[in-house]
C-alpha cells in the first residue's frame, strides 16, 4: 500500500509559453520518486500531466494544472480559458490535431496527447465549453502490477 504525503498545488500554464510548460509534470514526478512511489506509476502520472500541460500551452490562452496527492491516489485536474473543444469525441481520436504550425515546427501536434492520457490514467474525463474553456480530470492509482519499490525483491527472497 502506498501512503502518499498529502500534497496539493496549482501550477499556472500560459498559452504559447513553451519554455515554461512541463513544470507540473517534472515536479509531480520528482515528488512521487521522493516518496518511493512505484516508478511505473510516477511515469504514467508524469506523461499524462505533461500532455495536459502542453495542451493548455498549445491550444488555450491560459490555465492551471492542479495536482493533489493523498493516500494512494494522485489527481491531476487541468482547467483552461480558451477556445474549448467543439467535438470531444473527435478530439480524443488518435491522430486528430488542430495544432498550429508553430507547435508542429517544435515537434508537437501528433494528435496523440489525449490517447496518451487515456492510456496512462485510471480515471479520465474531458469536459469543454466552446469559447470558454476545457477541463480535463484524471486520477491515478497504483495498478496491481506496480509494486511499491523493493517489494518484488523482498517477495522473491533475494537480498
Ligand atoms: N486545452 C485544449 N483547448 C482546446 N482544444 C484542445 C485542448 N486540448 C486538446 N484540444 C483539441 O484536441 C486535439 C487533440 O489533442 P491531443 O490529442 O493532445 O493532440 P495534439 O495536442 O497533438 O493536437 C487538439 O489538436 C485540439 O484540437
Ligand atoms: Mg496534445
């Protein structure tokens, strides 16, 4: 059982500010590693957080990513002010992207961000209002194959 130290922080994200994006992802990854969370869980949280941060940076005006760690659960909620998503089902389709040329030139805009989030998160929900903004809610819990660090060593009788 993973007992995360309670933590809650909102990270601001500014549209177009690529050099600032990714802070929530690297911070949550560092915090999970420091608490000996399973590496695979930390990786899933970091990947999904990075994708949701980049989406605000690429597609919205401004927003924030809220990270809450409690017990064995990590919640990542992104809220932005921006154009919103007219057709969420279409946006979730792998390969679909409206990323502008500027983003593509930097290697973003493959249209796989939402697919990555869906794969990594244990709970995933997108809600959006056109002309107002988008909210992405994700939750992460240790999966059965993600043991607490060192657990598999102890169980196998080595060391
Ligand atoms: N925060 C957002 N605000 C507005 N549109 C968004 C947002 N996030 C995603 N989208 C829309 O969903 C599409 C798919 O997103 P994603 O799978 O991350 O691919 P990519 O970011 O590479 O385009 C985007 O191209 C965009 O049209
Ligand atoms: Mg994306």
